[in-house]
C-alpha cells in the first residue's frame, strides 16, 4: 500500500505481517512510503520496485509475486 507515513509498516510487522518490500529502498524522494505486506500466505515470494515511473506517478511502484521461487 501507499502509506504516506514513515513507520506504518513496522506497526503491521508487530501485528504479525510479513514485510516483503522492506529492502526495496526509497519509493518517494528520500522516503519509503510504499509497501507490500501479507499475513498467512504460505510459500515463496519475490518483491521489488519499478526503477523509473516515466512520469506516471511521483512514487516508484512496488510489486510482490507470491508462489514464486
């Protein structure tokens, strides 16, 4: 999600969510506001961020693929 708040993902991690995009880096200027989290999904996953938004957004999009090795 697009949380627009620093620290929001850590609150969800404390509630038992897994933070898949923790290491994608900043997604808006110098902040990391965009995250993918889940709870209770079994299996492997991959996550990342789009390198360049091509003026489509002021944020870099994040993505996660579940069931991927």
